[in-house]
C-alpha cells in the first residue's frame, strides 16, 4: 500500500514530467526550490539519504549535497521556486560586476594616487576658483550684483576635493603666486573653511556656506584704495580706519546678492572680530560673535600669516599654529583653535621635520596622530648628505621606531620641501 502511494506521487505521467521537472546544476539550487529527484545509483542513494520529493529549507542542505558529490538534479517549479536562464545571466552579470569592483579596489590599493598628482589637481581647482572670483569682482566694479548660483558647482567641487584628500587642498593653500595675494587669500580662505567644517563634522549645506563666506570674506576690499592695500610700510591711523571698513563694505555687497545665506554673511562681517572685543568693525565679544565668524577669524589669521604680503614675509606655519594656540581662550575660541589644528596638523604637509633618528624629513600626509604624521625622509644629518627618499608612517608600529622631535627652517638647510613632493608647486614664485 505504501509503495503504491509513493509511486503515485513520484511517478507522474511522462507529459507531466516534461512540463514540471527541470534539470539544474547543484550551484544553481537555492532555498525554496523543491527537489523532484536526484539522479544517482542505489549505492549513492544510501549515502545521500533522501533523494526525492523534498523542499530545500536552508543553504546548509545545498552544501551537504554538494559535499556528497551531487552535481545536478531535477527540481519541480510547480511545488517550489523556479529557475530560468535569466537567473543564470543575472548571476553572470553580477559576478562580472563584482570581479570588476574587486580588480578596481585591488588596483587602488596597490597604486594609490601620487601626492604630486593630488596636489596638482587641487591646484587646478583653486586656480579655477580664482578665475571665477576675479570675474565676479570685475562684475561688481561694473555695477552688477553677485550671482551666487554660479558658484555652487565650484563649491561642490571643492567640497569633494576636501572630502577625498583634505591634505592636498590645505597644502596648496600655502603656495600663492607673487602679486596674487588678494585673490588667492580669498580662495584659500574658502578651502580652509570647508576643511575646517568637515573636521567639525558639519552637514554639507553648512560646509558649503562656510566656503561661500570664505570666498567673499574680503570682497569689501575692492572699495579700499590700492595705495593702502599695497602699502609696504605701516598704515597711518587714517589709513587703518579706512582699511578696517572692509568687513562692513563686504556685508553691503553680499546682502544685495539674492539668496546669500546669513551664516555666510557672518563670515564676511565677523572675520576680524575677537572674543576679547579688540576686533573690528563692531568690537563684538564672546558669544556675540557667531560660530561661523569665530571660525573665519582663525582661518583668516592662519592663511594671512603664512602668505607673503606687501608689508611682510610669510611666517612658518608651525609658528603660526603656536601663535593661534597662544591666543586660544583670549582672542580665539579655545576648542575651535584645537579643531583647526586637527584640520591642518601640528606639522602641516610640506613641513621640514627633524626626526629622533637625526634625519630630516618632509611631512607628506597627516595621520590620526597629530604629532606623528607620514613623512618622506630625505636627509641624513649624521653624515650631512641627502639620501634616497623613503616614505614612513610614523604613527604605525615598526621594528625600529622613529618620531618627529621638531621642525627645521628650510632656508637653513637649503632644502625646498616642495621639490620632493610637487615640482609644480615648487616652481611657484612667491617673492
């Protein structure tokens, strides 16, 4: 009786078999499919156990069958999930996509973009920003208004560049062309503000507003006579009074622009205010200065000090960082200064560093350790000679540890750090 019932289930008519059963390979078997029959000998059947009329519940059942040597079997699509050639084509396509992704990731891991290439791309982007700003200034002088919509794609490019490699664009901000301070300072302010915002983990909209404000933070200077802006000596009291009007004049320009954000306006009007009330134009104090204004003040001092201006030479970035730190809690918000230092590093890229091993190295990338960046060792002080460049991440454990113990003057050793990281930047004449 039992045998008859079993046969009535597993031995349907030939016509029904032709419609329902489908031969597939074990690799195409999935949970939810109904096994109609596994082709095997009686000896194999004893080893496998159940070989007909069962539903595949989990992946482990498939793995067991494959381990037992099953290569193909019949499924019944009327009682479980079906299989089609489309599934096979989809699987092949997905496998091809996965393989391409694997190869791309492997290529990126094996051959990261060279630092010189990253710096070149950042330089091209900031040069583009300089051109856009120059055109806008010409429009303002001609009586037209600022069109901020035209700058949004550019700001998005800078945002992406900062996100991909903050070190590159921050480093390019150090190198300004002779006679191009006014424009390049504004472009650098824009990039540094966006990098600062990302360090603070601000939302993208806020970072873009920081960049917009930075780009136009000195726009009011177009009303300041060139004789004052380019004066090599100390300004008179009258000249200083005129120069200090530029934040207010800048506010007038950007307020007339359609849709200029309030937070970006604060960057324009407050970047010379100080926590202790000694700033200008409104002598704001403490919390009367907005967050964006306080950030702008820190960035403005840093970038201005590391640049050659009509009345002074460029300062060493490491020394400027010390000055900012000394002013933290007095003129500048202490925690914001600390966050800005995280943005550029205690030893910014391009710094000539002295190592404990008595070697000189150029900082080429920041790491999670503020005091131990990635460096390119180039000079042996013990033997007083150059050596084959060697890149070392000082933050990572190594058999023979080394560390930065201070920074050195490039002029003292007649070493141009940028010649070892970017010939294109090294050729920019700053004086």
